[in-house]
C-alpha cells in the first residue's frame, strides 16, 4: 500500500473547454412555468347564413334523437327537416311541446326556427327539438335564460331505454318459469 493520499473526488465532470474540438458546456436554467389566468368564455357569436341574416344555434338530444336548431329573427316560421310543423308532427301534444320555449320567452312570432332532426321516434324527436330550441334562444338572447330555467327547458332528459340482458326476455322481464 502506498501512503500517498487519495485525490479529492469531484462530482463535477471535467471541463471540456481545454479540448479545442469540443464546445464548452453551459449550464441551462429551466424557465419558471407561468400559471395562466382563467379566461372567461366568449359571448356566443351568431353564425352567418344568407347575406345579412344571423343564425343562433342550439343542439338538443333525447333518447336516440338529435336535433340541430337554428334561430333567426323573422315572422315566426317553424320548419322541421324542410317541412311545416303540422306535416312533421301529427300529434298535437308534440306540436305544443316544441313551441313551449318560444311561448315562455314571448318570441313565437318574432323568430324563425329551422330544425334538422334525426334518430329516435316522434316523442324523442319532440324532446330533442324542445332542448335545441331552448339552447338556441339562450344563445340568441341571454336575458331569456331565467324564463327558460323556470320552465325547466334547459335541462336534458337523460333517460334512455335500458338494455336487454342475456338469459332474460328483456331488460327486466324474465322467461316464464316452469316447475315441471
């Protein structure tokens, strides 16, 4: 064993500045992460339709039905898939249901409503149109929101058909049981 003292251990790597082929290493500081302030949601902007006409959009869903609703100022026209409301819905109950948000905001004769609806049956489509019209009215005029909330028109009805289970005749119905 030699009595020579051990050289001090240095945790830093040797400087490569003495080597002319290697560039000098620099220490890089990581920038501090800036915390962004929450940004308020922008006001709904109307989408442009034909020249000079502004549409406000609303989407409604019920069961399997989806309705895309456009609202603009006009004389009270109501078209569903290009047809009049009386030609599309044959039951008076459904026609009254989809007009309720317009009556609650007293804008039945002031706005034209155009709806594209698909999926589901007539009751589901009527419920989807109701929600879509209410959302479009809220986008059209934020002052309508209070009347729409009081009428419960902005709440989505999330009930759907329960799925059939294996080993049963339906979602809850069982096959007939036989003792013998």
